[in-house]
């Protein structure tokens, strides 16, 4: 039973990965950067801690990812006006 479920799931997951790799390559970003940009399009501004929680990456890894996106002009980090200890 599990194999019947996992096989179509794996196939769909792979199709999504191929789709994202193709489109993110055209934009000059990695697939994970594309995921983050898509998430931010719907949920920005988002605290960085929330991004780390949602994407399950280490904070230092995520900081590097955001550095690249910010350098490319695709995101902007700002201090949270409601909590100056937090960055959106």
C-alpha cells in the first residue's frame, strides 16, 4: 500500500523539481531561492526567524541565501518597526 502512494508522490515531486529548476535557472536563482521568493510574494514581510522555521534551514545558511537575493535586488531586509530586535 505504501509503495502505491509513494510512487505517484515521488513522480509529482520530481516534476515540480524539474519545473522549478528550469524556471529558476532562467531567473538566475537556485531552486531554494525560487521557493523563498515565491513564499515572500505571498507572505512578506516575514521575520527571518519564520523563514528559517518554514524552510528548515540553519540560520547561517539562510542568511547567506538572503545575502545573495538582496545583492541581486530581489529582496530587501528591514528592521521590524514593531520589534526592533527582529528583521523582516
